[in-house]
C-alpha cells in the first residue's frame, strides 16, 4: 500500500474553484494509476476539503482506495462531525487520527508531520510567491524528508487582468522533487 498526503491553502479564489477541483481530481487519479491507494487529508477548510471530496469520489468506485482523516485536535473533529458538508466526508474515511486532545501551538504542524512521515507522495496546492503559512512549511518539511512532491500552483496576480480577480492557475502536476 503506497500512501499519499495533501497540503493546501485554506483560502482559495472563488473564480478558480472549478479548475482547482478538476486539477485535484486529476492528481488523485494520477496517484492511483501510480499505485497509491491510501490518502491522508488534514480536513482543513479550503483545499483540504476539495482533496477529500476528490478521494471520496474515487472510494465510491474503487474499494481498494482508502481515505484517512488526520484532524489536529479533538474539538476540531467535533466541529467537522457537526458540519453537514464535512460529516459525509468523515464517514467516507477508513480511519481518523487525532494527535492531540486539545489545541496548542504547533498542533497543526504535528498533524502535518504525521501525514508527511507516512507518505511517499505529497500533493500541494499553493500560491506562487507565498513565503509563509502551514502549506509552505509542510512542503519544506516534505522536501527535507526527500518525499516526492507534486504541485498545483496558483498565481496571486495575472498581469493581463487587474483588481481582485487577477488569479489564475499557473501549473499543474509539476514534480518539485523526484523520488529517491
């Protein structure tokens, strides 16, 4: 069983949601073709939930595919269980891992390291040029652990447009670090 995890930004531009969903579904299907059957997801809002939906769709048609939730702390799990959007996704999971009973600084990175440490492949969805945040730190950690990384990159500004709608999808399926 090969394992793949995901990291991505919580805030996503509405005008790219459809294209990002398509890109994530393609990455999940590519990973499955490459032999990945176990998918870890942190279940944060935004990109994580798009990834969980993509894997859950594959679980419905392929009994060998497993989605596992990695929820940072117990109260967050309770919030997700009470949410009508995320409850069915949690129900699609074969397992739920909760590294901490309560919130504390660093609990999200603890969750992210759990996912990366168990994965051979990390799929990341991030904004080009962004220097901070959990997604970037998780990808940096994955690089330090010599994990294979596939990226879906968004640009925050398209010079052909102006104003707040200047997002665009820059690249998909770029290998940032080859397998050992």
